[in-house]
C-alpha cells in the first residue's frame, strides 16, 4: 500500500451499527463511503465524521442491485480512491414463523444480506486484488445458530459465515482477509422494531435480554464497531475466515 489515506466502504451506514462503524473507521483514519438505500439518509453519518475532521461521502445504492453496486463502488474509487475495506452491514428483517413466512419475506432477506454481500464483495475485490491488500468484514448474527421466527435471517446469516470462509481461502493469496462479526442483541432501530412487533416495551425488552446475557447488559453499536475496527486494521492480516461473536457471551 501507498501512504495515501485508505478508503473504507460501509453499507447500511445511515444508522445503527453501520453508522457507528463508519464513524469508528473514520476515527481510525479511513476515508469512508457511507452507503445506504438513499444517500440523503447518510447525511447525519457524514456530518458526524466531518465534525471530527474526518473524510466521508454518502452514496445511495441498493446492495441487492448489481448495477447499482458496481456504480457505487466505481463512484467511491473515483471520489475517494480504491477501496481497501468493505463492511457488508446493510440488513433487513422479515421475521415470521415458517408457516406464515411469505416468498417475499424469504427473498427479501436473502437478497439484502446474502446477495448484497456477494455483489459488494465481488465489486470491491478487483480493486483489492490490484492493491494486493484488502479487508472484508460481513455482519453475521447469533441468529446464525438458530432463532425462532427467523428461518430466513438465520439462513442468510449462517450463509454469510460460509461465504466469508470461502472468500478467505480465495482472496488470501492477494493479501485480502475476510471475516465475519456476529453480534448478539444490539440496541438499534432493528431491535426496537422487533420489540414493537412482539408488543413489548423496548426498555423492558432490553432489560430481559440483559438479564440473560452473561455480561448482564445489552450491546451498543460501538461494541460491534470496535470488533470491526480490529478486523479492518492492517495488523489483523493473519486473522481470516473467522467469525467473532460480539454478544456478551459465547452465544449471546
Ligand atoms: P438497522 O438499524 O435496521 O440499519 C440497517 C441499515 O441498512 C438501514 O440504514 C437500512 O436502510 C439499510 N439497508 C437496508 N436494506 C438495504 C439495501 N438493500 N441496500 C442498502 N442499505 C440497506 O440495522 P442494525 O441493527 O444497525 O444492523 C446492521 C447489521 O447488523 C445488519 O446486517 C443486521 O442484520 C446485523 N445485526 C444486527 C443485530 C442487532 O441486534 N441490531 C444483531 C446481529 C446482527 P433503510 O433505513 O433505508 O431501510
């Protein structure tokens, strides 16, 4: 690598774990491309980074749309430079018990998590291979171990672990690592929506999850961003194909 500023792409960076990760990577010295469905929704993330003298741009793209992903990555390469870090974070939930799960519930979750990570990783790898350097971090979940009402999400998050291990094997010779971070319960709009769906007050929902978590608290987006920061660092070059559970315990 040259000594120019390294570039990181974070998908789903408008809020939650993605926003915290974008800010953390900017604090680590990366120029950050905050990608989300609508670039305007990344305004707060970009402003927070600018306020700390970091460098960031907002990019609009649906990660499940191949043409949009190719265009977004080309835009980042042109405006910030070749990406050396990709964080596959964009995600959605369509929870339902199997007998009520629609085709669309299944397809939407597969498209955003699995197809999205595939398309983004494929788009960035050519820049990383050229540089002979790269870090790809994908968001898995403790749900990969199985979770009631999440057959679609659990399958996608387990799939991301196999995807990650395969990228590690294929891209390792080019100085590129691929790892997954598997969070437990993290306080974001995603978990707030889950509490609302099951009709439980979000504070009570968090208290119940904290009580059953070994470290006796729920997670914050910054907890996940910290693990991603490590995996995205140059010093983590001998760590690849791994899944780090960030869950306050071995299984959340
Ligand atoms: P979040 O608050 O719901 O944020 C997800 C972001 O992804 C939103 O800004 C959303 O945009 C964006 N997004 C959705 N579909 C997209 C698409 N097709 N293309 C581009 N962006 C898209 O979620 P979070 O809780 O921060 O979760 C982030 C990641 O961590 C997800 O992969 C999630 O599965 C994983 N995770 C979360 C938890 C947790 O407890 N929160 C636990 C384990 C794993 P819109 O607002 O426009 O939809």
